[in-house]
C-alpha cells in the first residue's frame, strides 16, 4: 500500500525480539478477554459486571482464592507436562490420559493398604510419599509408551496421545463405576474418599505438590537455558536433522521428554484428586477436570515455552476458569464459559503466533529532497 | 443382528466422510489435525439449526457450511500465511471444543425431530459416503484435477513450474475436506446419534485422522478401514454380541482406541513400510513458499 512517498508492506520477520514476543502474548490474552466479554453479555448485566464477579470471586473471596490457587498448581503441572516435550518439537496432548493414570495410581496406594474398607487406616510417611510417586510413575509410563513409539517408529504422537486419553477415560469409569475396585461404598459413580491419614499435610495451606510445581518450573527453565541436556532437547526441537548430525540421540530425547511430561501430568492427577482439600476422591465428573488440563497447552504456548513465565498465566487462567464458572452460576449463563474462554485463548494465540512472524514495514519510495525547492521568482 | 449391522455401517460412514475429506486434504499436502474440531462444530451447527427450524436439509446445509468455513480458515493460516499446520489445527480443535460446549449446552438432550429418513433400511449417508469414495478415487486417479492435487502434495515447486496454481488447488482441497468433516458431524448428530452432549464425539475425529494413515492415502482402503472401525465401534458399545459377560462395558469402550494404536504401530514398522510402501505425500505439512 502506498501512502504519499512511503510504501507500507507486510514482510516475514525471522526472529521476533523477546519484548515483541511478550507483547504478543499479552495482546493475545487481552484480545481473548475482550472477545469473551460477548459470552458474558446478558440483558441484565454487561461484561464488566460479569468480569467483576468472576475476578472478585477468584482472587478476593477466600474460598474462591483457595480454589484458584489449587487449580493454578494443577494447570502449572499440566503446563510443564506439555512444555517439556514441546521444547523437543513434540506435542503431548495426552494430558488428560496421564492425569487419569496418575489419579488411579495414587488411589491404588490406599486401596492396597486396605483403607477403602477401613474408611480410615494408618498411613506413615512411606504411604504418603508413595502416592505422588505412584502417580508420577504411572503418568511417566504412559508418556514412555508415546515417546518410544515416536522415537523408534515415528508414530504420530498426537494420535497416540489422543487415543490414550480415551483409553484412560474409560478405564477410570471401570474403576469407579458399577462395582469397580475403587467405587465408593456410599455413592455410585465416584471413588472412595481418601481417608484422612492418606491426605498430605498442607503447609501454608498448600499441598507439597504446589511447592514441587513451582520449584520444577524454575529448574525446567534453568535446564533449558543453562544445561547440556536442555540444549540437546532444544536443538532436537528446532532441527532434528541437525541434532542427529551433532550426535544427539533422537530416541533418548523423545523418550525422556515424554517420560518427564507424563510424570508431571501424573502428579497433576495426584494433586487435584488426592491433595486438594474438599475433594480427596475421583468424582463423577472427572472428565471435566481432565479436560481442564488442556489449559496447560495454552499456558505453555502463550508463555512461549518459558516455565516460569507460565506461572502467572496458570494463575490467571485458573482464576478465569474458577471465576468464570462462578459468574456462570450467578448470572445464569449457559454451561461451558470456561471452555469457551479456553477456545478463544487458543484462537488469539494462533493469531499472535502469526503476528510474531510478520512485521509491518514503511519504506520511502521517492528520494528524499536534499534541499529546499527553489522559490519562484518574485516570491517573498 | 441386522440392526447391529445397520448401526455399524452408519458409524462407519461418520468415520468415512471425515477421513475422506482429510485424505483429499493430505493428498494436496495440507494436514489438519483439528479434524475433530471441524466435526464438532459441523455437528453442533447442524443439530442447532435442524432443531430450531425443524428441517433436516437446513441442518445439513449449516453443518456443511460451517465445516467448509473452518476448512477455509485452516487454509488461510496454512497456505496464505504459511503458518504451522499443527498449531492451526490444534487451535481449531480447542476453539471448537470450547465454543461448541458453550453454544450447545443449553440444547443438551435429544433432537426432538422424527427419525432421519432411511433408504432401504439404511441411512442415506451410507450410500452418499460410498458414492463419494468412488468419486474421490476417480478424480484423484483419472482426471487432470486429481493429477494437480497429487502433484502439489508431492512437490509443489514442480507443480508450480508446470503451471499448476498450488494455492488454488490447496484451498479447494481444504474447503472440500472441511465440508466433508462438517457433513460427518451432521451425519453424527442428525442421524447416527441425534442427541447433543458435551464433547459428544470423544475421539471420533482423531480415529478418522488415524484412518487416513491406515489407508495409505487410498480411498478404497479407507472405505474398508472405515467399515472395520465402524463395526468395531458398534461392537464395543454392544459387547454382548461377541463375548457376553466378559469384561466390563467400560473396558470394551477402550478397544477401538487400543486397536488404533496397535495398527498405527504396525504400519509404522520398517517391515510394513518396506513391504507395502506408504504413499505418504512428500510435501505433507510443509508450507510452500513460491
């Protein structure tokens, strides 16, 4: 497009600067919130009222804040589960399946300890530690299967993880419904409630998985920016061919990123179903919690692969989903506001990703005048 | 048993329609991993329009139009803007998952219309799907348009040098793929299971995507694979026909997904690849820069 002596064009930008990337991420979130305001529009109240109710509940109400923080930890663990394979150029969208595997493995510990029949039981430190360990191992095993298939046979990891999500979804039903091993003795369709002895301590009101998630975010960023292992994963993610020439073993990279990713998802399953006060069971609507893990994908993508950068994103999106659901009830909005926001966030991310790759360039098309034009004769 | 057979064929058709569109997509070099999202949106649009107007044709048209529109959006991102096709596809899937949950949830429940009219005991979609397979095979292997589609999927630079409009052909294919995905969603919500539920597909789109890989990009093999998967899906819902009383019904529901992983693994082995030779389009998923 030509404007006067200038030509305006859109060109590809090879490497956007970090401030530009951060600005793009912020704009993506702001645009998603702006678009989501349409969902909150009712004849009785405008979007501002809805946002005030949502954010007020999520961040200013004591019970809402607790729910937000617990959900943020869950989202952060899911973010790490997606982010680590992503840095290696692989998509782990098997977060729900790995979350379910973690939850089942965690509940298997008190089940084998006989706590289901006793209703209480005694649990020492070993049992308490075994639950998150079992959860991480279960998630990691599922991840290892995906990583191995990808590394050894180049099986599409998106398809395999999606298939495993469905397999695990139905296996959870098998365990908690219609006389399943973990079914509650008093309520059909949900697991037994975790006896108090198997509930983790809550220093500062948070389960240990919360501190683990935060520490892991710092470690993950450190490894990716300073350690040789992180360098190998990043190189493989950017250019697998070049990585092979540099002696990086693709099998090891694919396997380990999925093992670690799966372990974090498994821990997320332990955190939400076995460590959050007020739940301590696998509820009937476990699918809702599983699907919430997809927010981890958005957090990682919008934070552009930075684990620490994903922490505020996880907190914001946790607040949005908790508060959005509260506003949905308060304003009698249709079910699914939180999922709709998830969809809008993904769309605005895709566009911000695109904006990163292009830049608007102004170019002068006519030569600039070197001196003032001669005055016509007689002009004063 | 006849009812089981008819239901199996209907299920097969949903897989077939979505996978056939994606096959054409992929033969032109464009991968759409958001196929499930297009089906969700197409199915929801068809359901809502049919319910509000009381007209099946209106519902079908809405499903097809929405699918085509989403296919075009994927094309815009992948072809014109040369974005990452996986990012775009995942974006479409998550957008569809989120928005259809919001838009459809007030209408949760049955469609409330008389049953979709059958033709000789079968849903008309079954005949439509089979005819489409023949049409797609004919176009891809016997016409100059098919040659152009295959050439842009194998080597877009060579196709462009021989005068083929690479972007135009790819747009045509992604919109066609989108309309078939929308039609597949409509076939699901209007005929196969006319009840709207949260995330009603639960993996059908991803199984359809896997079917394209199984088919080795051949429409007739795709038809066979779809019939097999439709039968397996229906049997997983009614296991009493095969092994009554063995395993819980929930474990049976995992079978189609487990088999999908197993087949994906087998067709990826060096033994299978060297023996049968996967006809994977060389330029699949690679943005074309002229």
